[in-house]
């Protein structure tokens, strides 16, 4: 194995391990929390907005679930501005992890996760923008893993990132609404957010089933959406 390939793979693996430790042990907890929002972001004007964007982007790139970023965006800035800033922050994190994987992770990840990379590449290849929108709309899968896998494929960056931005919007709005202080009452806010989430997920699932044209993101996703995997697919993934 060439030293460059080995170094790239080890660097990516170290990053993934570090991201897992950060999430598992809550090392971002003091930053991405309501207490931190109250202390450092809320009522700080442009400074608070920029700080939120920076931390949200890095946190998402390190695998923090995007619904946490969206909830705190709504909590800090309300539904409108909170949705917009959370969407931008999540997109920053998506781009960071995508380009990081593309820059140093392609040789190792392509070899170690060949089946999953193949599923993602085949799924996105025909129409990267719209198929990325579908991936972001379906209520299963892992945002961070999708970014990494897409980064090591040959899928063009621009349609993937634009499709992610569009596909992120519905669920970002849902969780920003849940976190906001909009004057609907806590129960009403949660009920509306849940209904919007269910509708968004149902639309994504329906579109996935209708337009995937025999392509698959893997048996895990198809199983979660109650789809029958393609013949032989399960054996290849094991």
C-alpha cells in the first residue's frame, strides 16, 4: 500500500474515531445546548449569529445530529431566522465532511466500504440533485455517514450540496419550530412539529419508492422503509 494512501486512510479513521468520542462522551454538550445559547448566542446580534453558524457547522461535520442544530436554532432565533441559520450551519457541516472525505479518504473508504459506496454512487449517479433531495427527505439514514460516503464517490459536489440544502429544509423547519418560542403553547408546537415531520417523512418515503428505479441505498434503508431488497443485494452487503 502506498504511504499516501495509508496516511489518508489513517487520518480519516482518526477523524471518525474522534467524532464518535465527541458525540459519545458529550464533549460538544456544553457548546450545543440551551445553556450555551442563552450565555453566548441569544441577544448577541450578528456576533451571536456568526458564532452559532461556526459551531453548528463544525458540530454537524463531527456527526452531531442535525435535528439538534435545528432545535437550538429555533430556540435561539425563532422559527424564521432559526430555520435559515440552522439550514446554513447544517450545510456548512455537510460540505466540510464531504470535502474532507473527498480530499483524504477516497482510497481507504472505497476499499473498506465498497458495497455501501457503490449503493450511494449508483443511487445518485443518474440525477445527483434530485436523488440527494430524496436521501435527505427519507426519515432514515445517517447524515454524517451519507456525507462521508458521497465524498468518496465520483458524484459531483455541486448537485450533491445543492440537493442536500433543498432536502434539509423540511426537517430543519420542523425542529426549529419545535425549539422556538412561537406563541402556540408548548404542546401545540410539538404536535405541529410531529405532524410536519411525519408528512415530510411520508413524502420522502413515497418518492424514494417511486423514483429509485431499482436502485437502492442498501438493505438497512430498504428494510426501514419496508422495501424488498433487490435480488442478491443482501448477500453482497453481508
